C-alpha cells in the first residue's frame, strides 16, 4: 500500500497507466463488453463500477488536450430504447477532475469494438449499466 493512492487502483492497473504514452487509449468496459477477446492487455477489476474507477483514474490520468475528443462513448444502437444515465455521472466526474475536457465522442457499436482492439488496454469491470463503455485518451503531464 502507498499513501494517497486509492485502493481501487490495483498495482497492475497503476502499471498500465504509467506505461501509457500520449495518445494511447484506455477502455473502461462494462460487464457485458467482450473485453477478453478484444484486449491487447486486459486488467480485471471485477466487483467495481466504472464511475468509481473513473474517479480514481482521473486523479492521476491526464486527458489529451490536443484531441478533438479525449473521451468516447459507445453510441446507443438505433432503435434501442435505453437511455444511458451513467453518461451524466461520467460528465460530472470529468468536470470534477478536468473541467476543460468535456467533449465526448459517440462511436457506433462495431466501430467501438474495432477501436477497443487497438487500445493500449481494456479494464474489465462489473458495471451493470448498459452502454457504459468509455474510452480515455491519455494526454501529457505539464509541470508548472
């Protein structure tokens, strides 16, 4: 254990976050996402929700200020009546940590799967909300 690091961030996840470079993408995947079959690197965070992980990650993880969309969501499939209220939680957490980074792209389901295959890593969670999958594009740390 270390001081100041949320216990929800496992050593494996911290290692991945540290290894990632500018422009690399991290997928936070809900419990229905085919994470194991799509991941180059898979981190299991069973028993955890995406909002609690996102809050802990964004305390350390800079979002890409040079990207048009440093965050991406899986778009609701046309005709599906689901309204993903979890997206409001994501937006509130992003405002808390990086208020200037509020742009979320919406990516069609199968395009999202293809993007996930190219991601640096996928974090598999037990999130039950539908359409809860989220892409984070890593930015740079600027020392002041």
